[in-house]
C-alpha cells in the first residue's frame, strides 16, 4: 500500500508491503526491511534493517488535533505528520480514513497530565479536547478523532505518564 505524508513540510511517499515475517518499507524509493511488534497495546518496537542486522526504534503514533494529522514520537522525538493521501483513500475518493471501533488516546511523549477535560459517559465531537499533557514545557491538548462517548479516563490531573500511556478511550 502506498501513502503520501507531509513531514515537517516535506512530502514523503511511503510504500509498505508484507515481506516474510516483517515488512518491506520504501521511503521516497529507499528500501528497508522492518520487523514490528506492538508494545503495551499502543507503542511499536521497530527493528529497521531486519532481524539480526537492524537497529531498534521505539515509536508511538496517535491521532493529531485535526483530521488527517498524526502525532508521532520516534525514540522520544516528536514529529507532526499530515496524511496527504493513501491508496485506499484515493479509491474511496476521500483523503482521510474515518476509522471505526474504540479510539485509544495515548500520550505521544512522556509528560505530566495538567488537565482532564472529559469524564466517562461524556459525549464528544470530532477534535474536542480530552486531556492536556505538559511535555518539555509545552502543553499538548489531545483530542478526539471522531464523535463518540468517553468510555474511560485512565489518568488524573498531576499524574506523570510515559510515552504511549493510555489516557482515555472514546467509543
């Protein structure tokens, strides 16, 4: 599957295809073998270069503030990514996938919860703020990707969280 992303204002084309036990990933034509394992249900442990010869990379990907935006933390470094297009979206005639099922809102980086803006049972609309996490002296408001009902809130104000920690679930 081919995707086009804008990363720090630079458009990148990424192709991903199954390859043995992992994935063949090409970024702007440069190819890599990648083995991926989910960690704690939210993070990824990536072995770039394939088993035995690769380097380990920790990654967390969460929905951003706007539709089509992703907050990506790679080895603790935060990168804002915008989905320009995907093969699937082009076939459907849309630019961003709506998704279905529960939305797990996770911390994109280590920090401190400074505000919890919702409670279980609250109805939320797309892009509504759910939790504010302070990291590196900046406040990051994590928002709902789509409308739904808050199923659970896993943090309290003042709590320290690690990258990938579950903050809330919206159904």
